[in-house]
C-alpha cells in the first residue's frame, strides 16, 4: 500500500514507440543514467551526430510489438522496429539487467535530460556543448 497520491505514480510512467506505431513500450521509475554517446558506432547506427538514451533496469521496461536486433559490437545489441527501422533500445551483454531506451522514441522526448557525454573524442566539431555535464573522452569505466 502506498499513501502517495496517484499523480506521483503516474509521473514515473513514460511511454514511447517507433515511428510507425508497431512497437510500443512503457518505462517506469527513474533512469540509472542518461548518456549522450558521440562514438562512431552510434553515429553510424543512428545516422546522426550522436546517440541519446536513458538506461533503466530491464524489469522497468515493457515492450509490445515486433523488435528486430543487430549486434553492432561484441558487447552491444541494438534493437529496432522490424517494420519501420526506428531505433528503440540497446542492451549490453556485460550489463544484462539493464536496457537503454532512445530519448527520441519517447512520446515526450524531453522526459529525461542527459547526465553525461561519452566518447567526446569522436564528437563532431560543429556541435558545441553548452551544458555543464561531465564529458568523458571515451567510455567511462
Ligand atoms: Zn515501426
């Protein structure tokens, strides 16, 4: 039983999905971290200058729909809508109890602000970071 008002519970629930709507998901609770990755693999995989995602415990994420996947490095699985190709999730073999959700696929993409930048060594020159977030040259240990 909880004495918290219903609105507090609702605020910890976020929904998202792919471009075509074939895949939908719900995430609950607070992210473990929210990272923006500037590495070349993320640039290639997203077709963009960087990749932004929020990491959650795996049991906090519920997925419906047909999700395809590709292994982009030894440790990392990228999961996307099998129909429209929208990138939705990443998972690491080395962190099997967590799943990362792409910020852009959230129904409210401003729901989670980044907590740090990683792989700054590969950041495109035209992107000027005006925030005060930690910047890691590569993947932090
Ligand atoms: Zn889709």
